[in-house]
C-alpha cells in the first residue's frame, strides 16, 4: 500500500500576494487554481516533478487571521531541499527576504532559515549525500 503527501496548508491574507511571493522566491508554479461555491482552491508546488505542494488558504475567521504567519508557534513551517544552497541564498537576499539563520554546515548538510511574507519560518537544506528513503 502506497501513501504520498499531497499539500501542506498555509493560511494567508491574500491569495495573489502569497502566490507572488512563493513564485518569486522559490519558483513555485500553480498546480490547481479554481473557485467553487465562493471558495478558492489555490495549490502550488516547488516543481512539476514533485506533485506534493502547498495549499494557500485565505484566513477568514478571527482565529485563522491571528494564525497567519504563526501557524506553528515559531517552529519552521516546512523544510525544502535544494542542490544549490548558495544560489538560493543569494537569490533570496536580492529579493530582500529576511534570513533568520545564516547558512550553517552540519555534517552531511548545509542549511539556512528564512521568513515568508507573513513571517512563517522556512528551512532550506542542501544535502552533501543523497537523501536516503526508508520503507
């Protein structure tokens, strides 16, 4: 029996503003963008090879609005892997993205932490060796 991740959900204030940030900084693409019964479903992803991604969900209730940018109480929202940490680091600096933890080398990996437009912390990691998948 197989199981795969689909989407993580990120609460946002504005769909288009959030998508523009993720498109500009992480080269995200729209996988799915429709409106049904007054609700918009905007699913984005890091690349077309990996169909897991992010569902941007507009905060509507007062409680949801208080959680925009702080869904995980200061713990990183997600970790993304790259084969070019330095290139992404320089790109994010040019885009004036706030880096909250400078690049660190840690055994078989290098990583840094940055904030999205709402303050969610994201970790970007480059592995020195191929990531092993266990069953």
